[in-house]
């Protein structure tokens, strides 16, 4: 999933670059040349959403900042247990977000809502978001179990 996040980051950057260049051309030609991308803002905003959601499961075990000031006098066992409990919070967050996105899928499926410019059904966007946050929940749960298990084995 983190590879998809990387591709989406590139898509965002390229879209912004194209938008800036085409808007500059539009301005220089006083509107005579309109090559702007329809839905460019939506492409960037949904790419950002999915990039973050797809990167989160990967970063659960790799991207945490630890402040040694609070943990320097703690035993390794306690540090691992605290890390596991902290990571369990990511799991709960992921599952809670997945639940809310799933509820949104059901709601927008009944109304048929779409995005404003590209007219993409919001059901697809919320379903992908529900999947990504569910994966965050699973990843957080597995990492938390591993960290708590290591903490209990450490003496």
C-alpha cells in the first residue's frame, strides 16, 4: 500500500505542476488558450486523502517519534508495553474510521452523491477509504500484539 501512496504523491505533484503551468498560460493569453485540467483540485485532494490513508499502515511500526525524556528511566519491558498500548490506539483509530467510512458508503449509495467536478460516485471514494482505514486497524493490531508480546518476554 505504501507504494500506491508514493505513486499518488507523484500524481499530486504532477497535477499541481500542470495546473500551475496551464493557468499561467491561460493568464498570459487573456483566456485565449484554456488547457486547465477539469477537476484538478479534486484530483489533488483525493490523491492526498488516499496517499495519507495508504501510507499510514506502513508507518505504524516505523514512523513513531519517541521522546526519551519521558522513557529514559523506564525498563525495556515497560517501554515495549507502552509502545504496544500506544500502537493499539492506532488500531482502534483505524477500525473506528473504517466503520464511519463504511456507514458513509451506505448513506451515499442511497443518495447517489458524486464529486462536484469529475462526477465520481462518492461510494467509491468512501469504500476505498474504508478499506484503507481497515488495513490501518489490522496493521496497528498486529504490530501492537507483537510489541506487547515482546514486552512481556523482555525481563
